[in-house]
C-alpha cells in the first residue's frame, strides 16, 4: 500500500453565488496517476489552483508530507515539491526554449546558494550534480525539443509549447505534478505520442501525477484512478474502468456513447 | 469655527482647480490607456492663448463680460485642434506599443511643445487679471473672497456632471464606455475605435487647455508652468484611479482640503502633502481609489 | 567570470582615459565625470528595465546621495571624498531598502508613478528646509582625500580618478549579477512573472534586491555629481531630473552594462552643445532625440553599435 503524500480535507470555495468547490476530500498516494474529469466549471481547475497555492480555500486543510500548505503562496509550494503545468502554456516568450529551461534550473541554483549575488551560471548545482546548461540540454533531449532549442518560444507550435511548459515544471523534480489539460489544443495524431513520451519521463522520475483532461481516451490510457467533478463536488473516485460506467458520470460528464467507445477501445487494445 | 470654514473654502477652490486640470488626463487614459505627459503643454498652451486673447480683447474694448466665453472658448478650440493634429500624425501609429513607451513619447512631445511655446511667446511673463477683477468679491463672515472662486467651482461642477451625463446617458457615451472596457471587442462589434480615440484625445487636450484658460486670470503666465501642473495632475489622477471620473473628483477634493489644512496650520508641509496623500492611498489601494477591473490571468 | 568583449574594451578605455587625465582639458574632465555620475544612476535604471519596470523617481536616490555628501560636509565637517562617497552609497541604499518593501509590490506604470511620488515628496521636504538653503541649495567645498588637500585643479583630477574607479567597479559588479542565474531571472520575471513564481522564484525579493542595488549606485552618482559641480539643490530630485535619467536609459539601451555610460556621455555632449547654442530649445532637442530613438532604434544606440559590428564581420 503506497504512502499517502497529499491530503485535501473538507475543501470549500465559493466565488459569490458560484460554488466552485464543495466538501472536497481527496487522498493522493505516492506514485499514483490520477485523471481529473468534469465539465467546464465543475471545479477541476479550482481544485488544482487551491492545491498549488493560486487560490486559498474558504475552509479546509491541505497537507503535503505532513506539512500544512493551505495558505502558502505558489512559490513556497513549488519549493516543497508540488509543481504544475498550465492549460495555456506559460513561457518566457522573448527567450529561447533552452533559455526557458536555463531560467528554471537557474532558480533552483539560486535557491541552493541561498540567493548569493556571486552565484555563477557555470557552477554545479549541488543536489543535481550538474551545471545549469547541462541540465537544460538534458531536458531538451529528454522531451524531444532538440530542433527547437534555439528558437524563441513565441514562434513555437502549440504542441511544442505544451511540452516545454511541462518540461519546465519537471525541472524542479517535483514529488507531485499537476498537468492542466495537457492535450488540449494538440492535434489528434500527436496527442498520444506526446503523452506516451511525457508519461514515460514522469514515471521514470517517480513523480506522482494528476492531470485534468477532457479527452476520455487519454484518461483511460494513462490514469489508474479517476476523480470526477460536478458542480464543485466529487461524484466518483475510482479506477477508470469503474468510474466511466458510473451512472452520474455518464449522465453529467461523459455520455453513454463516448463511454462505450472508450471502454471498447480499451478492451481491444 | 470660522477657521474651519476658511480652510474649507480655500480647499474646495483648490480642489476645483485640481479637478479641472486633471480631468482631461484621466479621460484620455481611461479610453486609450495613454498617460499623456504633454497634458502639461496643453495646459500651458491654453494659458498663453487665453492671455493673448485677453490682451487683445480688453485693448479693443470688447464687452468685458463676454471675455470669459472668448477666453475659455479660444483655449478649448486651440487645444482641440493641436491635440487632433498630434493624434493624427504621431500618436495614432504608436498604439500597439507598450504603455510606458507611449508615455515616453508623450513626454518627448511635452519637451518639444514646452520649447515651442517659448519660441512663440518668449520668456517674459504675461498677465490678464481683468476677467478676475471683473467679477468682484463675495464675503463669508469677515473674509472676502474673489467671485472667481465661484467660477472655478462652477466650472468644475459643470465639467464633472457634464462628462458623467455624457458617458452614462448619451449613445456616444455608452459606446465610449465600451471602448474603455475592451477596445478589441468594441472594434469587433463595429465601433469605430479609431475615431473615438481621435476625438477623445483631442477633447482631453482641449480640456487641459481650457483648464489653463480658466486659471490664467489668477496667475502670471510664464514658461514652465506646465511642469508643476503635470505632477499634480498625475497625483490626482493616479490617486483617484486611472481612468475613473468619480475617482479624480474624490481625489481632488481630498487633496484640496488636506492641502488647505496644511497651508493654514503647518505651512512647511505644503508641497509634499499632495504626494504623501497619493503614496498613502496607493499603499492601501494599489490601483487608486476607484479602479477599472482586471481580468484573471491563468 | 568571463567578460564580454565590449566590457573589456570599455574597461580598457577607462584605464586609458585615467592615465591621460593630467593632459585632458578641465572642461572635458568635467563632462566625463558627470557622465560617470549620471551613468551610475542609469545603470540602476537599466537593471529595472530588464525587469520590465521603469522608475520615474530614481532621482530620489541620486539626490539622497548628493545631500548626504553635502550635509556630512557642511554639518559634520567631513571632507574626505572616499568617506563621503561610501556614506552616500550606504544612506541611499538604506533608503532604497526601506522603500523597497513597498515599491516591490507594484508593477508597470504604478511602479513608475509611485517612485515619482516619493521623489517629489523629498523635493517638497528639501524645498521647505531653511537650513539646507531651500530652493537655492548649498555648496560643497573643502574636499580632501586621505588626509591630503590638493589644489582645485588637482582635486578635479582626483575626483575624476575616483569616479573612474567607482564606474569600473560598478561595471564589474553589475556584469556579475547579469551573468549569474539572476540575470536571466530578471528577464523571466518581465516576460511572465506568474510562471517565475510557480517555479519557486520570488519576484518581490528580486525586485527589492535590484531596488537596493540601483539605490546604492544612484547614491554614488549623486555624491560624485555634488562633489564635481560643487553645488547641491532640491532640483536634483525633481521629476524632470528623473526624466533625464530615463531619457539616457532609452538612449543607451539595455544591451550592455556599458550602454548607460555611453548614453550619459552622449547626453552630456548634447546638453552642452544644445544649451550653449540656444538655452530655450535644448529641451526640444532632447524631445526630438527621444522620439527618434524610440521610433527608429527602440533598443537604444547600443543596438546600432551591435548592428554595425555585425555588418562589418560579414
């Protein structure tokens, strides 16, 4: 039985008359891979935003490895080991792909040297054992970005921007990674190649991953557990095979025909 | 408590002046997101036009009581025309640039216009106190005040209420509010954003000029008088919230009254009290008293 | 620490000018010294611009440095240049440290305008201060160095030398900061602050740090300006002075640590020529130059040099 590393206990969040989260209770086991599904406005992104520090829940407690992270700002949560990618890739647009990664590892270098002014870009980052540039190039290769490394991110195609966004999040070697709609905007042919590659890297690193997704095939193929959101509540929390047969999930989120298609695909595969 | 009344009357008068001089700035920013440093030059331009016309008017013995219309009208028209030219031939091509860059461009224009005014009118001071004296005085208790105070307050009220009416009640006003909120969507809806920009900028400059014109009878017109005005206008507009008309009014009143208190009781603090109010407000409300809403980023 | 070619050239140039100083006419020494002083302030502005911020009130720290020098000299009879310089840097830095807690929370145009407000608050305070001569300010004289009392001509050369040393040290220091991971972080914060925060960086702390560095540099600049011109007045913190610094920053561009000083030198030359030719149109000259640079060379004159070098290599 895996260790529980993240617990969200009794989270509630409202924006005026809109309830974005209601009585959310979730335990996340180390090494698991969880899909978060739900219609737009169901509360998936609010959930992610609360855990990663962008929003503060009205009530409730979030604990990570025994530490209460409920009121911490995003950067402290990142430093503790929870990182996220974004639905719309958040990149440093005037810099190249390589530089984007250099900044990411550079931030870690600064943290390890306690922000000393004399920190050198050429020095080895103690806990990573390599220099910033070496780590950045390593990431470029790992994520298949070699041909884009010296191009300004402004001009990169959407799928590449998504991968870079995720690569940057992974640079912090997070214990838990949240992916916000990793395949949205990515073409059908590229979708699975991209997810195969990313999930492999994540698995090799031993990172626990939760991803928000609308594409049920992606959810089916990569998750071992599904959390279904509806009107701020979690209406199903189970293995995808079971969750995607749940009445309410079918009624509010997936739809019979899509579920059948996805389940059939899986049993064929 | 006649002391209090004295302070209040002076305060309201100064507040009226602050409002009149700042309102053009906030209007232009609200609609176009342009912080027009050249506002100072238009104010000065309005002063010079008014003072020149006053000299002409009174030396030709035209009816003195019509001088106000002539002075203010001339300032307004002159400011409108020059503002229109500036927008049409320079500013129009810069809207895609960053807010701060546009600000630097208007700063450059201010530097240029300030010297142009010197070239045209020279460096000697001009006076036009006739309209001021014309109106006589009124008294409150033992204190005598110039009726020009009333004109100033009246002008501020007309300006404030007039603009508010225009924005809320007229069709063009409502279209303008739409442009203020989102120029891209307004454009997609068929609103001629370019024409609104042109008119707003010209109008804003005209307001700066008429503010100058209204102030002229109370001061001596010398080179560089825009320099002090612009920082005060900035302070009022930023404190009130960039682009907010009620904000500018409220900020003007607060600053006018606070400054008046300082002048009467602690004269040493006078000059910096306005900026202290601005700094204080920004500490508690980083975007000013009333601010335009901001969209979610992620 | 590897140095760019342009930085090496710049440092070499400074050493050369220093060596030649006894033979350089006084008025040229004056312009270069003042350019050094202004350049130090603009070096700080350049760091802000990398962060995507423009300080419209940097003259506050320039003036704080100048008045520290003046007041220590006038009231406490401190006359050693080095002591005055160090004290000015420390006081300006301290002021920046305190104000930085507030200013680091603001972005874009509000950062600029709030810093403007504080510089005008100082103006208001100084203008009303009788002991400090209100609008007239006061003069600084009787300067010494390490116990020696040189005559005025020699003193100018000594000041020049000190300025060169401070400029060189600042160039090396800022270069180190920019080449460190922090340098790239500045641009990252400018491009996408939210992302930088999500990667574990603190935009607020970074901005605060830069604010202090810029403050210290500006303090040094103010001290030098006070000592070389001999005169200190509240105008040093007036918004038009901040405007001049911003103009120099735009003129030079942010491409290199040397750019602020090149820009300051060019500004000094333009100012001297234009003011001498026609005192009533030199503002216009600056205005036209500013628009020209923004429209034609948005990355400043430095980008022109970079382009020329690129073309010559083909």
